[in-house]
C-alpha cells in the first residue's frame, strides 16, 4: 500500500486501488499525501 501511495504522491500514478484494510489505506494517505 505504501508504495502505491508514494507513486501517487510523486505523480507516477493517478490513483490507487486497494483490496486491503480501508483504515490503513486512509491513514497512510493522510501521512504521505496530505503532509505539508
């Protein structure tokens, strides 16, 4: 999940789909993408 989110953050991907834990995906997204 972290690698997919980092790819979105870097602009290498437009989005991320996960079949895993939704809370974990949201938490990682807030840490990596929403961080200033």
